[in-house]
């Protein structure tokens, strides 16, 4: 018996229920990844994620080869390609993990229909990209999803998790299945210079290092901008090179407040996914619509560009925005304060910021990005939607000695300690030494503009 296993956002051999089921069902499997035209057409294949994906595919192929198999790669329409591969392999069935996005659900439907035409069956396994799949815990009344994190977390924490599966020892792939060559990372243009390496091997190494040396202190250090003391597992979770279920099991074994705080953060990921699954339109529409109108993109154009390029004149904002361009990643505290700055202080539509983040983030993810942007903009699930973060106060609190700013804004590196956060306070003769812009907005005026707009027109 031959089965096809379709990999999507679960690019690993450990803890992979569809692969396990296919191996249990017969002697041969075809591990398949389809470079899906639908995803490319949606403009989602930004260079940083494309490069990381190429690493993941090469690594998955290597892991399968070490077990006697290989990865089959196709590109085109996913339903057509899966159907063709299943026919070429004379497979009985195709295994895939359930996806929670609207796109994944429509893909399942298309696959089912395409395969049924040849009398083949699609077997959809439980979701593997969340710890608790969307819809598995629901509030007793209302909309079928949780709109507030804390009660969701309470329910989520009580769910009994399945045990993680080991990687298979052997994978036998039938001969004669056509595959496209694996595209090398080197072929991708426009990457961030400090982009990390993708793939399950790199992901598992990072998990081990994090559990040995990192997670214990997480509760105290996760907001420390210069300390850079978070796991950096987000891209691995996005591409599924790390299993979130296995991760939670392993973190709970470590135990302690750091482990608890970290598991709570992983729950945020599932929280946003269950919101998006219940309200798919919130990928672009407001979760809680507001009647006030953002400033248009054209009048705010120069300020938007300054924000994107990290030259707003607010060193903490500029440091974070430059980290994004350089690494394809930004610290969560940086994401929060730069998003508040754009949407509230500059009063620009969150979609403008979300688009820029998706163009650069290696972990760029529709659920996490769009719904965190909405949270920061006060159109999402934040229960205090009108709070405005003051970037100077944020800087003094989370980068108290200015080391993070000096790392990313080298023009200010000669300024000592926290003075680096407010260069406009320097005496003019000294200020003139620094080739660094003046603030593009008055913080108090920006804040008032936002609060007036929200108050008056709601
Ligand atoms: P850690 O602090 O080590 O956290 C561990 C994991 O928990 C993360 O890898 C992530 O999977 C999850 N997590 C942590 N915080 C959040 C959160 N607020 N929401 C959801 N999951 C979370 N995260 C993405 O994965 N993709 C995105 O596109 C994305 N866009 C964001 C945009 C904005 C405006 C904001 C405020 C946050 C965004 N986040 C996004 C959430 C968060 O900033 C990142 O997950 C985190 O910074 C990744 O670094 P880490 O892996 O070291 O995190």
C-alpha cells in the first residue's frame, strides 16, 4: 500500500501524526511539498520567509534521506499536483494535517474533490500547528470563540495534550516519482543580512539550548530589549519545524515561573488562531470596527517612510525598526511600541504597518501579525484599546541604559546611558554633532489627536 503525505506548515519528521499514520498504513509513502501558486499569488512569499522555507525544505529532505527516503517537491496548483503525484505513485490515500485558516480549509475541500475523481481518499488528521486546535475550547455562550485572553488561557491550560510522536526510523519512497530540484537559499534576493537558518535541525537545537539556558529566567527577562532573552522560536513555530505540542511538554518538564510564563506566551499564539478561525475576515477587517478614520496614506506618506526606515527621531522606535530590516525579526516589546507609535501617535491605519511587517518578518504569520497589530491599534481584542504607549517611557523602562539603541542606531553610540533616548534634549552645539533626525511628531499632540478622534466619533 502506498500513501502520500502532504506537508504544509509542519516541515518536520518529529511529532508528525500524518506521517506516522501513512507509515502505519502501508510500506511506501511519498512525502510531498507543493510550492503553492495560491500562496505566491497572495503575495505572501516575502524574501526572508522564502529563504527560511528553502532551508526548511532542504533540511526535511536531508532528514528523510537519512531514513532511506526523500522529499518530493512540486509547484503549481496544490490540488492538481497532489492528484498527479497520487496517480503517479498509485497511492490509495493522501494524509494531511488539518489547517485552521480559511485558506487551509478551502484547500482541504479542493483536495478532497480532486482526489475523489480518481477514487482516492483524503485523510485529514488533527491540526499540528497549534497546541490546542481552534474550536477545541469554546466559551459556554456567545460567538464560539474567546475574545478575551485570560479565560481562554484558563480553559486552554486544562486541555490534556496528546503525547508527542518520535521521528520514524525508516521512510521508504517508491521509485519513479517526479520531483522538482530543491531551490537553494542563495537564489533569493533582498534578504535581511542577519536572517537565521531554517529547518527542523536548527529548530530542535534552538529548543534544547533554550530549555538548558534561557527559559528559567524568561519571566524576568522577556521584556529586556538589550538582553535579547526570548526564545526566537517564532519562525520555527510558523513553519512547523518545531512542534508546539512537543515544545509545551518539554517546557513543562523544566517547570518554574519562567516555564509557566513561556507556555502562557505560546497560548497567545493559539488564542489569535482561534480568533482568526472564527472570524477569518479579521485578517484585513477590524475585529471591533471603529467609526474614526485613520489619516490617509498619502498625507502621512513621509512619516510612514520615516517609520519604515527607522528615522523617526525617536531612537527606541528607530532601533526596533532597523532590527526588523536587519534580522527579519523584532523583539516583542519593539513590535508593541513601534505599532502603537504608528497607529496611535502617527494615527496611521494598522494595515499599513502590518503590511510592512509581513514584508520583512521571517515569522510573519497572518494570525499573529494581523491580530497583534489590531491589538496594538485598539481595533482588536485589547480590553484597553485607547492606551497609547509613550516611546520615551518605554525606552527608559525596557532599555534603561540605552544599550539596545546604541546597538541599532550607531550614529548615537557615543551618547552615554539613558541620554541616548532623548537626543533632542542635548544642548544645540552638542546636538549638531549627531547626524540623527529631529522627532517627526510631538508625542503629546499625537496622543491628543488619537484620543480626540476616538472619543468624538465613537
Ligand atoms: P518568545 O517570547 O520566546 O515567545 C515564544 C513564542 O510564543 C513565540 O515564538 C510565539 O510563537 C508565541 N508568542 C509570543 N508572544 C506572542 C504574541 N503576542 N502573540 C502570539 N504569539 C506570541 N508573532 C509571530 O509569530 N508572527 C508575527 O507575524 C507576529 N507579528 C506581530 C506583530 C505585532 C505588532 C506584535 C505586537 C506582535 C507580533 N508577534 C508575531 C508576536 C510576538 O512579537 C512574536 O511572536 C515574538 O516576538 C517572537 O519572538 P520569540 O520567538 O523570541 O518569542
